[in-house]
């Protein structure tokens, strides 16, 4: 069965997008990406270390020809910071597809939705394809889609918290109203969280810490791959209705 | 002349282009992006962009991130 989804004209068959932060080494990161079956990875834009040029480089481990690089604006707290970062990313990589996140404070890293919407509009005007990290507020999600964002990426819970999907009702509302892909970004802690997101009808899941900080990141990457597939298939299969009382699986007729 | 590269002061003895600066720093242009006084310097202009006293240069690359 071919079950793909499309973001800004790019067809993806893997619904698991992974971050490349917090791994012990880029080598471990590369092995995790392989085990996750990821086709898209998020990356950050940072100053080149001019004093130690022998430091390993991400591009030497995760080939940009093999993985779609999704530059992010992690650490940006204003629209201007985010736009500056992504202009540099476009120059470094030559691609327009980006992940926008504009954060509000260090403690929660909760998205500042007013700034996020403002930045999204400016970036889209400059020709960027914007996948946007956002709160699970369906109203802002709709505004972001109307502004032209190519994917809506609500948090399951706070970045790096591993608390899972805290507000499944809102995630479902966003899924139902959106005509662009909805990807749960942030908050996934373990495989069942990823499955929950997919069972809600999300098009994909984006995660970093859940894999990178697992005791065995490569095994967790594999678990996440299977969880995303399982959740997706369960969603497509259509779950049985919930009932308050038992319903026997064996026939009552012919009972001795 | 003095310029700032990634937040650090750097003294240049002779006039230099952006391309020349990259050669001095032993950096491959392919993997990076450069900002000069908050403006992107397109890769195609590295050879003709002369650095001036007081320039603030940022040189960035992709690193691991979530």
C-alpha cells in the first residue's frame, strides 16, 4: 500500500521526522535516522566554530542529498531573529522549505503565536515554504494555514518534556479543519505517544529528545518507526466504537 | 583594519575579500552562509565583496537541532 503525504510539493512516505540535536555523536544520529526510516530531518543554524575546525560536521554524517534538511529557528524569540536565521539557512543550503518556531520564554519554550504568525506572513512573502511549530490552539492553526503555511505543527506537549499528547481533543480539531498536513511536533516521549498522535489522524510526527535521550537511541528510533506506522494504520483502519459494557467475542448461540 | 567574525575581533593586515577571508580561515564555501553587517552575502559575490574596517561578519553552518 502506498501511503504518502506531500509537503510543499515534496512527497514523503515516512511519516516520522526526526531532529538532529542532543545525540552523543553525529554517527549515533545517523544510525538513529536510518533506524527511524526518516526522510526529513530538522537542523539548526549556528556559528561555525573558528577555533576548532576539526569538529565533525553534520553534513558529513547525514547527507543532504539523502535526507531533506529542514532548517529550524530554534532559539529565536522574535520574528526578526527567525527571518534572519532562515535567510542564512536558505543561503547555506539553497532550499526554501523551513521550520518556523518563535518561542516565548526559556522555561516553557512555548510558541509565541502572535510573533509566529507575523513571522510566517513575512517569510511566505519572501518565498519560503513554512512548516510552522505552533500551540494546539485551533484558531491560530487556522490563521497560520490561511497565511499560507504548508504544514501545521502543533505541540503535543512542551519541547523536550516527553509528556505525550496532552490535548488530543485540540489536535483532532486541528486535523479536522486543516487541508495542509498536520504534524505533531514536540512532546512525544515514547512509542505509544507517537501512535496516539497518528491515531488522531495527524499526517506525521516530529521528534528529537524521545529518540536522542533514550538509553538506546537506535532501538527507540526503530520503535518510533513502528509506532508511527501502527498509529497510521489504526487510523486508516478505523477503530471500533468505545462501549461502556462488555460485548462477548464468542457467539452466544449454541452455548452448551 | 579590524573586523568582527562570529563575535571575535580579527585584525587584517591587508585588504581582503570575503573569499579571501574564507581562505585565511580555511573554510569551505560550500557548507556555510555568510552575513556581513546583517546582510546576506550571496556565494556568487564572495570574490568581489571587499571587507571594510568595522565589518561585522557572521559565518554559519548547519548543526544538529530539533
